[in-house]
C-alpha cells in the first residue's frame, strides 16, 4: 500500500513538472517596436473604362497591370501621355488619355483648375484638385455633343480650361467688329452662303467675337436660353419648329472655337454671321 502511494505521488510530481515546463507561456522579456509593414504611396485612379486606368501621377495602364494595393500604374510607360488627343482643341478619343494629358502641369494650371465650377449653377462647388478637374472635365458633357443628340467628333473627351464666358469677355470689343456686317442666315444656311447672297464674304476670323450669348441675344433673341454646345454651325439659334430635344428657340455657342467655320450648317439652326 505504501509503495503504491509513493508511485502515485511520484507520478503526480512528474506530471506537474511537465505541465509547468511545457504548458506555461514563455516569459515576455521585451516588445519589438521596429516591426512594421512597408508603407507605399497610394494613387487615385479613374474607374470610367473597362480596359484602361489613369492614375493621378499621369500614367495610363491596363486594368490588369495596375497595382491592386496602391491603385498606381507602373511607371514604365509615358507620363502625361496625349495619345489620341488634339492639342489645339484639347479633345481626345480616349477618356484615360484625356485625363493623363490634362494632368500635365504645362497644359493645366492648378491654381486655375481648382477655381472652375463643377456645374453652371451658382451654388455649384469647385474642383478640389487637378485630378478631380481632369477626371470631371474629360467625361462627356455639353461641349462634346451637337444639339444634345450626337457627338461632335470621335474626340469627345475634352479638358479645355478656358470657359466661353471668361475668354470672350477678355477678347471682345466693338472695335473687332469694325467694318463687319452682322447677317442672320436662313434655316440650314451656312455663313458663306448667307454672306454671298448679300454680295459680300464671310469673315471667319470674326466668328469668335459673335460666339457668345451677349451677341446671340442681341441679334437673334434667344428666348432666355443660351446653351454651350459644339458644332461648326455655331453661333446659331435653333428654329422654333425644331424637335423638342433640340431646345427650340435656344441660342447655341460652341466651346471648341477651333471648330468655328463659315461653311457649317444644320437643318434646324439659323447662323449668326460676320460678313464684309
């Protein structure tokens, strides 16, 4: 009986010793403070397209090659690429390349971009950064379409900083129309034809002076509606019997002044023409 008790106590002591040695957590002697994950600068990027992405550094890449953690494109390609862009009109045939081209500091000044209103309403806010400006302006807008039912061209992603109102105010003066006759064309008639019927010629270099709401309202009475649009038939007024989606009675000025031409016409507009 005594031997059995001794063996039991020996077993118990052995078991407790094993639990103490192998079962207790190791004593913490110190805490490492130099352990951290590497921090990488994240990018803001576009989400408009299915295949291409442009980041806020001005690089363009495919959606499969973008870094999934930072959303940055590889910097192996061209920065601020203007592939497929017309640098005169500042319009591109690709949304992502439009954003990339727009981000170039030589083409978009930050101090001016952040003052541009997001919409025309008086209460509209302004863009918070150049990337926001470029991403917003390069989307389709009223300056990309003709009469709101068709694209003006394949290059319908535009990032022009100049607004019609600010630029025209700076350039307009009565002296620029000295010796110019203002002629209103017939429905669907080009300025070239309208001036020719008067025995004079269209002066294309003065079209930009008339390309604003002030002159359109003065000569054509715009029914209190003057809209930014795009088309070689502008500046013009939409005829009153035009289809409803074309804004009958409204005046139109173009935001892409490189498109101004004496030859342009549209079946539902009457042009305002400078002739001499």
